[in-house]
């Protein structure tokens, strides 16, 4: 069960003009709770003008080995400033070493369990953050694995974790392949210059590696890039089960399903951290909001259908999700929903957050 704890800021590093890396000390009694898989994220929270603000940031450091005792001692996340962002601006301008922040225990399923094989990623901007953890962990632990990283950024100066990625090339020149595409900076003409759209990806990826033979594809970044990369891979014969996605930025995007009538009087029964309760759903509110009115410990971070923190198993009843950018098709087919995006379409719905 996800929980918040106050953690001390151990370091604040300026990565680019508009991004920083925050490192948190993890006290020994909490290290097992904060043990994470490569690719997972943390939710940070603060109160602004009496309103709680939560934001999710991916862990960029390699994950501790399963057999490593007393780990992790630190957690490091990357934060890029978003225009008007209540939390990212605060992180960029105000957070200092020694401050304490409320940090949720790790969550997320955009992960890789290190194993031999061929892996690849297409990332844009701050989408490099979880993939940096994934690729570093994989190459450190599994000598039989290779990784190809295609990353898209505006300019060299705006590229997050530039030195860390360069270090991967130095450490594993035969196992790590890097292609950088810059959309707003002059390079030699070719596939690595300009916007990384579907047409360019369809030409670039087959030139780099046997696309359909890759054991796992990891797509992370803005909605448009991730969608273009997924469509390209599917057109090149990649099995959907080998494609893993995490969206970082969503603007106006189509909803996951067409609106359906909502019953006037619905109730939701919820199992959360071993306790159950049943409550009426108010008109127009999501099932997560219903739960939060009665259980302040309900897990959530973005409330935008992106992070997946509020994932729950639908035991019974039916719901519609406004949108879904966090759950894989296999998860929705198995009965999982995003509580923040779910509205009841039957008189009774039962959710289990503990599964």
C-alpha cells in the first residue's frame, strides 16, 4: 500500500536551464518500503494556498539488486519545469538541501525485470528519466542484454542527463547503442534531424536494429511521440505485448471511451489496505473522489489518467473511464481500472485497491 513519508533533500542538481535532479536521503527504517523496480516513480506532495498538490516524478537511478540489504539509501528523480506548474516551479526555484518533502513510496508498472535479450526505447524530453533507470539497471545486472536508445530533444542544451547517458556508452560500448534526434538544432541532414514523427521512425528504427526481434520496447514522453512510436512498431510487426508505454504530457487527447448514461443513485464498495466500506457516488464525481471523501489514504498522484497510482481491480459492476494513458490493454482486459477516471454505469460497483 502506497504511503507518504517525509524525506530530507540531500542534493539539488541543475541539469538544464529548466530541469533539476532531486536526491532524497532514505532513513534505514524506511528503506524496505522505498525499494523500487527500475522505471518506477515517486509522488511528491505539498500544500499551496490550502490545497494539496501532488506530482509524479520518475526515479532515474539504477534500482537496488534484490539481494542488496539496506537499500536504497537515496532516491533521485528528475523534474522538468512545466509552464505554470505549481510543483515543478517550486522544485526548480525553491527546494534546497536540508528541506523535507512528503514522498510517496514507489509505484508504477513501466518497469523491466532484467533478463538476457535485446531491448530498445524511444523517449522524448523528460521521458529519459525512467528509461535511464531501466537501461542502467539492465546493463549492470545482465551481461547477456543489449539496449538501443533513441531519444528526442529540442537542443543539446535542453537534454536531461546528458552526461549520464554518455557514461553508458563509455561503460558498455558493445551493448549500448544511442541515437539522439534534435528537433531545433542544426545537424547533418538525415534521420537524426527534425521532429521524430511516424514517418521518420518508420525509416530510422529498421536501420538501427531488427525491430520485430526486440524483446521489449519502452516508449516514454509526450503523448504524440509515444502514439507515433507505437503505431510505427505495430506497422513493423511488433507484438503489442512487447510494447510498454508511459505518457508524460497529455494535452487535448481523445477519451478512452464514449460517454455512457450514469445511474442517478450509485454506490461504490471499496477494499483498501484490508478495510472495506460502501459509499454513495455523487453526481459527476469520479470513483476516486468518492473514496477520498471517506478515505483520505486512497492512493493517487496525477488524477489525469497518466500515472496509474490509483489503479484498482473492478470486482463487480461496470464503469466508464474518461481516458486511460497508464494501463496496458492486458490490465484493462483483466479487470483493472483507473479510479480517477472511472464513473459508474451500474447501480453498484465494487473496487479492490489491494490486488
